[in-house]
C-alpha cells in the first residue's frame, strides 16, 4: 500500500515519469503492442505517468493529466472499457480524473479526484462492493463515502476512508476481511475501531499499518505470510511484532515491509527465493533482508522488487518470464540490481513488472 501512497504524493507534486515494463506478456499486460515477453525494462509509449498498478494479468496507470489507462487481460471487463476484449497498449478509461488505482484478481478499483470510489471487473465474491455479484465492464461508483486509499487482494477489497477507518469486502473464506468470520461481503464493511494509514491485500490475506506505525495481519496463513510465527489463519487484525513500520506489500503468499529505519523485512512462502534471504526456506516472522536502506517495495506472484535510498532497483525470486528484468530467466534468491538507472516507483504483477523513472 505504500506504493499507492507514493503515487498519490507524486500526483500532488506535479511530477511525472516514463513507464517501463517487463516479464510475461501473453495478454499484452506490458502495453508494448504485442504479446512477446521481455526480460529487461522496456519503455511503454510516450506518455508521462504518476501512478502504476498491476492486477493478475492486467495493468493500470494514471498519467500526468489524471487520466486512467488500462491494458492486458480483459475477460471479465477488468479494463473498464465497456467490453471484454484484451488490449495491448494503454487505452483510456472514461473521462474522469483519478488519483489512485489498484488491480486484483480480474477486477479493478480506483479513486477519483473527488474521493469517490469506483469498481469494475470480476465480482463473483462481491469484491466490487456493489451489493451484488454481477460483473461490471465500466467503472461503477461504490457507496457515498470519501476515500483516500484502496487495495485489491486476490478476490477481496480493502479501503481507507477520509476518517482513517478501514473497510473490507469480497471473498472471506480465510478471514481475509478481518471481520471475525468467514462470510463474504458485497458492500464495504468496517473493520474494527482503529485508525489506519496503509493497507495491502494479498492473495488471501491482508496487511495494514495503523496510525501508530504498528503492523497488523489477518487471513490465510498457510506459509506464515502473516508473520505471526505460526501457520494458523486469523480472522481479525492481529499485531505483528513490536517494530514501527512505514511500508507494506502483500504478495500471493509472501509479505515485504520497510521499518522506520529503512530496513527491509520479508516473510511467508519462499519456494523461488522471493524473500531475498539466500535460500528457499519459508519464514514465519519478519526477517531482515540484507543491509541496504530501502524506500519502496512490491511483491508479485512469486517475485519481489525494491528501490533503495539511492533510487537503484533490485529484483529477486521467480524469473521464468524475465520478470526480474535481468536479461535472463534465472531465479534469484537475493536482491539483484537491475540495470544502472534511477527509479521512483515500482509495481509487481503476477508474472510481470512495472516501474517509473525520470
């Protein structure tokens, strides 16, 4: 979710950047007007951008004018283009002005400049928050609240309103909504009474940081992705350790976070080295990654990306489609530097990567 906060700040500052993509491209999710995979960062179009996001196999971005663009897989209307046809280049969505966007498992959420929340795509579990389970292929307004942050999980949604209250909806089989049960919800439903500043939806679990910088986790925990030193699911937000945190990101089954000292920690599934700990052993508590200082982090399906304090990009984990950007398809189990450029934002898709630089 920190990535979403960074993007919002960039939009407000007026800064905009070039977009690069690499990795799997079977559905055109790289936006390069073809379906050929790339194993190095490749520039997308000529526009300049302030926000990026990947769903499972589709991509979303906001340009410097606040316009929303989408491309890639569109079988459920997750591109918001009033059809179910895949797109291979960034294609404008509607006419609104947008400030935040998130992509999940075949659906999308976005906040416009008035703080209104919109949803579209797959809705089999009520993850669009529209009081039904009917798919939508255009952005459709969710409720009447004012929102400041959103995050899509695999099939569940999380959002923070302007009062710092956390809401959740969609699939809840593993308790990933944090509502002390396993019943799905098809409208935004308030989670607890805390005040929150960041949230991130994983495959079937959730992470959030409260206003005191404390980290909480809930939902599925089969690989230790909640960081609670066990593999027991949780149905309400449960505090993780005693550190103070500034950034979090949920992957499919693994988690990454940056603490207030800029140190990177990882936990959960590690079958491809996606924790960056020089092995393929799962971890059940946050475990420090290297000795660098970090400012941004992102998890994909089974790979990870991070930017250090010098703006250098590092990648590690599964690399079968070149999603690490290292000019090969060899997995890495430690953070490995990508090129020599300076980067400002990153986003991991399931098997692809997006990043922005000046």
